C-alpha cells in the first residue's frame, strides 16, 4: 500500500450534500465525474493528501443505490493507492483473502480499481486503486 487515496461516502444527492463539505467545512471540490461502470456520479473533494469521494447513484440498479436502500447514507469504503494492482490482487488471493474483484476494473479518472470483501477486513469494504501516474503491474 502506498497511501490512503480516499474515503467514499454514499449520498442520495451530491447537489444537496456538497455545500456541507465545501461551504461549511471548507473542503475544496476537486472535480465531479460520472463513472458508468459503477452507475454513479462522484464528487471528489481534496483534503490534504486524501480525497473525500461523494457517490450518488445514477440509476436504481447502482450498487450505491442498493447500499443506501439497505443502510442509508454514510461511509461506503476506504481506498488505498497501490503501485501494482494486479500483483497485489494475486498476493491477496494466494493468501486466501476474500475479494470482490479478482481482476481490476475501471474506476474514476482512468484508474483501475478492485475491492476487498468486508468479511476479510473486519467489516470494512476496502478499495485498491492504481492511478495513471502509477506504472507497472
């Protein structure tokens, strides 16, 4: 693991949630993006070296919509930056760690991501992400 990349929060509406973070807490908005592979709209706020990702479902079949329906709004996952995502997944799989994704999938800003099942991480959904500036597998 290289760094804590972001903390993701499921919200019903980015438009309604954003002013709390930007206006009241003073956390600057970095960018927003539609992530089709996850069926979400994401807003990334920059807090030092770590981002806060607000995730809004864009349709009823989004996993974030199901999360909100079941648990309500709140922390969805914690993401760690890795340099060699495929190598990290192989290492975890060989150690018997339960993975949601055995292969990387597209994430925000052209990144590759994969999730570790909460049962393997003390009830916390973890995301591993490799960004464009990180090279090699």
